[in-house]
C-alpha cells in the first residue's frame, strides 16, 4: 500500500485562533483534545483534516501549496462574501463576467486560499 495524506499542515502564529477561523469556514470541529494556547491544533474536517502548528517565524512569502474551496450549498460569490465577514481578506479577484474564475483570499494570518465555483454553477454553464 502507498502512503495517504493524514493532515494538511499549516504553520501559524496562533494555532487555536487560526483553527477556529477555519472551523467556521469548513463547518468543522476542532479536536476535543485541543484548547486555546495549544501549539498544535487538529481540525477534523469532512474533506481533509487540517493541522495547525505554531511556529516562531512570521509568514514571509506566497504559499507554495494552498487550499481550493468549492462551496456546497451556496454560490462562489455568496461564499466569498461569507468568508470576508469571517475575517478573510480578498487578495486577488479572478472572477470573470461569464461566471468562470475564482477569488483568492487570505485567512487571518495571510495564508492564501481560493474559492472556486460550486458544482451547481459548473453544471449550469
């Protein structure tokens, strides 16, 4: 058997705070074993588990790996608005007038992630 991805790991300044943001984004649960102040926090998510690890150095450059989100029960634009209200920032808007494209956002610590069209939006085109 080959290896499986166990976690997607994100270095950060405050593991619990960033995990809490992503818990809202993904409608997921922080592991019951994790508490504020912990240096490692696991987010149990239906898509993939995320592991947040506190590191001393700040984010210094663009991510080499990032998450692409596909909304399940709302449009891409509705999801972008929801995430902005949660504290994300719009970094690059690649949405096109014909409905294609994506939006690149930053989480609370500036880690980039993209919001793509929902499955329903892809089928409708």
